């Protein structure tokens, strides 16, 4: 009695994981999107937190034998439709995972090994999520990606494959900026204006109004008591840009400082990879940069133009998970038409 043919595995399971959300996409060899899911973010990603999402995307793609994915222990192996020890086999030939809070090469290698033990794919690569932004915004597999969202990070890849990056672990590694930092700076400037320690600023009035409080004193007490969470403070960047646009000097100075920090990170990568004189694409992304507020982006682009006249500032027109998928197709040496089809799917 002959066995039915083994179904062909999807080419890539792409994962883009951030602090606020995690996106998974299964991609076929021809670049077609077979299924996608979105789950919660994580500050400490691991295979256990990814398992339920892997199960869901496998079920949505209709992969045989995928019902046990979330419960499969590390070491479960098999082929599509052929359960391993954990009752679940691979969902793709290759996993391409780009995750926030995986900041060091050794952390990337450790999580890649952990994914390999799960048996969800024949090969896997884990990178920081900055590399997903880079590939999502470039038409070639090299360039520079600058992230300014909740935090700040920047990375680059040279045409010869060399990479450059930052630790980007916080103030003690030289970081300044991003939504978390700007939120604290906005509170700092506003409370100092209210109590007389700092210059007058419209933020003194607008921040309490934004949160429905009577004064900056009340706002800061709410933060202290946890009534206002970090995620609430991060959203203050929208107040900052509004007041900067209205001409508030303190707000304008903060926006200019943010533009300078974005430029300094990008300049460092350009110089370290010898890309300053090339037509390198510099992808500007993350929530704050992706909003494309002209006060910020025009200032960043002007600084880049002065330092690297041939550089091409650009913005990704597909989400970072598409960048993770493109990296996976690059790994599998997929034909150009597969890359084109994948981009078109988003």
C-alpha cells in the first residue's frame, strides 16, 4: 500500500517580536503568504512564549498534525503531518526570527538553538528586530536601519556582509531618546516649569490636560502611584510634537535633540561600515520616526544629507515581519520573483 505524498513544507516561518506585539507569517517557496497571526509582545522572548503562536499559524495554514504545536516540548521533531515525540513536526523549512530584547550575538545564537530544539524547522536564524526593519525598507540585503520607537537602536549591513550595531541597553550604553526617554524628559521639563526650577513651557499646561489632571504635581503623583503606567508616559510624544509645531521652545529643543541622536547613531554605522560615500539606503522606522513628523524627519534627513550626500533616507512600506520573511527567503536563495510577490502581499 503506497503512502500519500508528504505535503511540502512552507519555506519560511517569519517572526517579528517587539515589546507591544509579536507577528508571525508562514511564507511559501514562491513568496506567497499562507497564514499570519498576531500575539502579545515580550520583554524576554523564548520558544515557550512563541509556541502558542506557532501552533495558531500552523493551524491557520492547514498544516497536517499541527493541533499539538503549543504543547510540544523542546526536542519534538518530525515532518509535516508526522508527529515527533511531542506530537508535532516542523511548520517550515526555515525560521527567520527578528526579536526585540535579543540584543547580543550570543543571545541570538542561544535562542536560535532553542528554536532548533523545538523541531519547528530544519534551520533557524535569530536576529535583533532592527534587522527586520532594515530588510523591510531596502530593495537589497544591505543598508542601515534606524529605529526610534519606544526605544532607540540602529544597525547596518555592508555589501560584503559585515555588520555594525549598538548595545542599545539604556543610558549606561550611551542611549538617548525614544518614546520612553522622551516621556520622562517631557515630564521633567513640565514639572520644573511648574515649580520654578526650569524655563516656562507649554508642556506645563498641555501634559496635565492630556491626562485629565489639574497640574503637573497631580500627573507626577499619578505616575508615582502607578495610576499612569509607562505605556501612558510613552504616548506623550504626540503632545511634544504638537507643542513643538506651535513653537514652544522647550518642545522644539527636545525634538531637535531627538533628531541629533537619530543622526549620530546612523552616522556611526555609516562610518564604521565605510558606507558614507555610497548610495546606501537608510531606513527610518519605529513608531516615532514612522509617524514622519516633518519637524523630526526633515531635521534627520538634512543632517544625513550633509554627512552622506549620496545616502537615500527611506521609510518601509511593508511591516517588519515582511522584512523577517525576506531575510528567510534570502537564506533559502529564493528567486527574485518570490521576493517581489512577498512584498506585494503586504
